[in-house]
C-alpha cells in the first residue's frame, strides 16, 4: 500500500521533469490519483507510461499555450495545443463554470488535446459551486459500431455530477462500452478472460481474449450485441464523439489519435487531436439550490431504500462504490501492482528522479 502523499509527490516529480509547470504537474497528479482513490485503476498510475511515451514521441506538449478560438457568453471552443488532457480539461471546465456563474450555463468543446484521465474528475469540479457538471471525451478508435468489424469509435465516457443536500452527490461516470481499454490491459496482465459481450475478433466473432485488440479485434458498444441493445451503446458513443469533436474541430471517429505512442496517427488535414466536451449548469437557473438539493436527497433515499433483489445486500446510487473506495483508500493506502511499480520506477530512473518508496 502507498500513501496518497507519497504517490502525489512521485507523479508531480515525473511531470515536472518532462517540462510541465508545477501547477500543471499538480493537476496531472490530482487526476491520476483521483482515479486510484476511486478504484478506477485503469485511469490511474497505469497511464503514466502512456503519457511519458507520447511525450517522448513529441505528441504531448508539456508547455501548451491553451487558447479560446471561438466564444459566446455561454459557449467556447478551446484549442489545447497538444497539451496533457488533464491540464487542458481542467482549464476548459473552469471556463464552463465561470460562464455558468454569469449566464446560468456554460458549455465548452475542446480540440487538439490528449487523454484526460477520468471524466468524473471534471464533472465533480462543478459540485462545490452548486452546479451540475457534465464531461465527456472521445478516444482513439477501438470500438466497432453494431454490425461492423471496423474500429470507428472510442470508449467515449460520459460523467455527470449532481449535488445533493445531506446525501452524497450523485456521480455517474461510465464508458459507452462494457469495458475501457485500460481494464482490458489489467485483465491481460492478470491472465483473466474477458466476459463474452465485451470484445470481438477481427472477423466480428465473440471473443474472451482481453488482448484481442492487438490482433485486429475490437471492443463492442455497451450492450454487447444487437439483441442486448448494442445499438443504444453505439448511439451514446456517437453522441460523445460529435459533441467532443465535430463541435470543436478535433479528430473524430477513426481520426482520433491513439493514446499510446506505439500506434501511428491517422492523418486528416482538417481535424486536430482528441476532443472533449464540458458543461456546467447552475441549479438556481432552474429552481433554488435549497429546494433542489432537498428534493435530490429525497430522490437518492428513494432509490437507496428500494428493496434489494435476492442475493443483493442493498441498492446502490451512482457514485456509492467509488466514494466508499475513496474513503477506505485514504485511510488504508492505495494498492499498486508490483509490475506497475517496477514500470513507473524505470521511468523515474530514466529521468533521474527518486523512485517510489
């Protein structure tokens, strides 16, 4: 087990060493460790080597000049200058929140960015302002649309955070696929099979191999197959792609750049990088925050008190599992696989900085 402080110091050192400002390196550490605390290991320390290798390949800019390229009172488009997605994403979400403070809602679409970590980090930024936060991002194409063998969409997550009163906030953070690529990587490292309905081989046949992507296979949309509603998962992933990229001018569909350095970028002249979309909605633009949060408490308790199905202890509300993980890991420490510790320590050694203790 590792303490939050120990890992935070280590991550910040790595990203400062590659040229990030201390503030930006702090942001990267916060987002990666938010994932680890919440039990979303696929988007935590595991991603350090991806970002490091993308930086070495000159596909991540450690010192981006992030600019607003189009703006109205309630909307903006940001060019991330190939920066780390967490750095670009945080600035974009802060802009959405500032616009919401002024006109009630704020919406920001982003181009020319990179993988931004867990979507929930950004949507939760709105909670302390008594706002609803929304965040989503497209990702490199690993997902085959329903009835296709072509990989045209990413796992394209959506996160929505809604404040409550006495109850913990409602936080939904989910991919539009049954599984994220990082979790398939973890399955492969642990020699586990992927459940049927998660992936298919290059010919479109169901597969249980979590490493099938390296053999031309694809992740399936949420639902797995048409009979189980994969066309709905396909629709959700498409919406994220359009909001994140077609609105901003980022790479869409097959032109989203890979989030790993060993895969080539598929060039298209009129699109730039990975795209994100952020929204902030002030509650009192609709009704008073006090009234809303009181009703939200009632909504949460109604669902939490629902009768559990046989064999289940209780009914969960989105965000419960992650919040429980966070509380426990803050007290007990964060578990990191030994192979991953070895990998990130190799990077630290290359950079000439102290290894994880």
